[in-house]
């Protein structure tokens, strides 16, 4: 099992040098995608590679500590053109080769029981984010690869209570995260 931090950002896809948000039909034109376009989209040019990540450049609910502008996107999944999601170690290797940050890793290994897993997740929710500020939640996945059809049986998200804390969508009054100068 692999447990990573669920960052509070925009679920973003990098494919064929473009950036997509929520839809793969049209590349995103949102201003909040500026840093991922500048620093990482152009690195993912292979037609059969789809790299998913969390883009924190546009602040949602949680304000993280200042980051370098090349660290506003954090990869969490890689899918091949045949619909297969890569094992997590391949996600890490691909991202490392492309110099793309990966979401903070909280655990990699086996749990002996559901109670042990539950205890880990409860404890992780009480910890601060690796990026400073509150932790939105955690993502659980099997370390092995799996088909897109098996996604619901291999990936689970657990977020903090009341994690959506805005009355209107963050894009209406968007602001960039703090960038280290």
C-alpha cells in the first residue's frame, strides 16, 4: 500500500505538452495553470503518457508555505495510453527523471490489519501538511499497477471534515500561492 498526502489544489493532467483540468478534450487556459505550464507541461510529451498531479498554484482552501514556482505541481499518478495506471514506483521514477515533484509520501508498505490502517489514517489527518498549513487529507492506493477499470478498487481518498470551506468556487476570486523569491 502507498499513502500520500492529498494536497488542496487542482487535479491536473499533463499530456503531449499540454495541461488539462477536469477534461481531456480541451487544454486548460486558466491563469492558475501558469506555473505548471511554464515548468512541467512541456516535459511530458510522449503521446502514450498521462501524468496526473495536484496543482497548488491557485489557492483553494488551504494556504501552504511559500514554494519555488517550479514546485506548485506534484505528480501522483501515471497512466499509459492503454488505460493502465503505473505502479507507484514507476510514477516516482518518471517524475524524478523529468524533475517533477511528487506528492508527499506518508507510507509505503503493508498493514497487518484494517484497524492498523485506520489508526494510521486517523493519525495522518491530525498532522500538518508537509507543505505547511493544514493537511487536506490522504490518498491510499495499492503500490502495484492496475487498469483504469479497476481504479475504484485500488484508490481511496480520505479528506478532513469540512474540507470545502468556501461559499463560492475558488476560481471566482482566485489568487496565486506564495512563491519563494
